[in-house]
């Protein structure tokens, strides 16, 4: 089998939460050896979950992140939030806050190509893990730093998760409904996944540059600024017209569209009309030829101005039909339309199933579960999950011996000094 595109690239992963891990997940999928640098002294609650979750946490949404709502003996290895985005990666533990641990880190950097991190902008400098320091060890190093708002500017040291970064650039303002304020915006954070995709792309670009020139570089990436490109139409509208767009709900500034209830309880269909041809096709399916001559729907602008009337007509028609029947009837006439399905239905969706999107992944502590794959494939180098998400420190022995060449005595010394381990200090394994 041909080698994957990023075979031979080694990445040190200091990422947290979602945006950073999703970036290194994409790079690992493409064949890079991604090594998560972790610490048994400092649990990453926002990444691997609470080392000992309490009853109130297990009763809430977070509880569902554990198989059968049970945290098990090692909750940090059973946390679905972590496990989904850390496939194909390795885990090594070392305490970089101590001299001997920092020395280990420099050895890791010397044999690596890339560092990726998305901590608060002053976190890595406090640890001494800056680009300037690390490139003294590896001159052609590619170093990506992707805090919420980048490493420079007035917001550089501001703390941020997806909710904050989206809010600060206008995205949250546009996501709601006309009859609701921004407090009603649901907690699905587009910014994290968007940042991960951009980060993987730009790291690949920097590696290509290094291959041509022999030079590494520092990449200063702002998750917030990255989000602005996802609402560029609103920014350009204000730039050109001084018009501030407002919340549109399910409608669109350029399409005539909506989400409509169907006959069965809690079933819906989403459809969009982007051209006059699609409008005429919709009219044929509706069986209402008189609408072609209705001035309210004469063109795209007229249809958007009369969105309420459009919704009433389409909604009445859809309410008498099955969601999949609506999809088939409209798609057969060239009208974009699909049912609105739940997560449960997505697991059994015939399209996703036939394409092999889902994979069965077995993790030592979490068991075997179906996980989503990726929205792309390469014809010559098919992608799949080669490794499950790593348990904390799971690859210590392999990496210290085979990558760094440490002896038994050196490894035993690091174990005694609590650099190596698979259990957080102070958190003994819970009874099974």
C-alpha cells in the first residue's frame, strides 16, 4: 500500500479542547506521526475530562460522554470528547516544568518537524516553549500557535472558547432568529472545527514551503479572525453598503429557503431555491402552476421579500407528506431538499452507511464504538483509523525507547521522578 501523504512528518501536539485536537487529528489522518505531549501532574480537564467526575456532572450532558454514562477506572481514557478527536495519535508524558522534563522535550523537538498548540497566548512562553527557543533546537521547525485571538493585538491574552471567539467577530449575532436575542444561540461552536481545518491546511502549506526552501517558520493564527471568512458576505455588505445584517433564522440573504414540518411528528425537511428554474420546478411539484405568474414570486428578490407567503405555501404542502417523499419529489426536479435528521438517524443513514463513513473503533478502556470517519477520501491512499485515541502515557515505553533511545535505567529514573505514568498523580484508579 502506498504511504500516506504526510508519512515521515512528526508533530508534537500541545493542543487542548476541540480546535487544536481537530487540527492534529486531520494531520494524523493524513499520515503524520502526532505525539500528544501530556503531564500526569496537571490533568487537562477541558481536554480529557474531569479525572474524577462527580454525580452532578454524570447526570448532565457531560455524563453522556462516557460509555454507558460510566467514567470507569480511568475516566480520562473513556472521555468521548477526547477520544473522537485524537485518533491516530500517540501519547507521551513528561513534566516540562522541571529541568529534566524540559530536557526531554528538547530531545523530542530535535527529532520533530512541527509543534501545534492552541493555548492562551502566554501559556507556552511561560513554559519556555517558544518558537525562538525551539528553533534553536530544530532550525527548520514549523510552529503553529492558534490562540483564540492570535498572539498579538489587544485581545492576545484574552481567554476564549468557541462561544467567545464567535461572539467577538459577529458570528453569534447572525446565528439566531429574528424573534430571539443572542442568548438563544445554541452551543454548537463552528469556530473550533473551522480553526482545525484551517490549521491543518496551513501546516501542510508550511511543510511544502520547507521542502522547497529548507526553512521552517512561525504561524500566528487567530481562531477569531479565521471565523470572519465564514461570514464574509455580511462584512462585505457593511463595507460596501453600510448595511448591518441581522439574524435570519433559517432564511438566507441570497436564497429563498426554509425548514418545514412534515406529516409525521417531529419530522422536517429543509429546501432552498437559488434560481428561477428551481422555482418553476418547485411550482410543478406543488401542483400550483398559477404561482409562476404570481408577482410575489417573480424573481429571487421578490421571493425573499415575500418569505412569509412562500413559507406558508410550502409549509402547507410539506405538512401532508413524508419528509423523504418530499426530498425525492423535489430532488427529482432539481430542487435542493433533504430531511432534517437526528443524530440517531444519522447513524443509520443509508447514504453514510453505503459510503462507509462510519468506522468501528476499539479503545482499551472505552470499548468498541462506531465513530464518524472523514468527509473525503484519497483514491491512491485510502484513509482509515489506524490507531484509537491514546490512553494517557500509553506510548511512553515505545517513544522513549525507540524514538529517543533511552535505556532501562533512564526510563526507570523518569518513572521514579513522576514524569512517566498512565494515571494522574493524586487520582488513583477508581474501583472497577
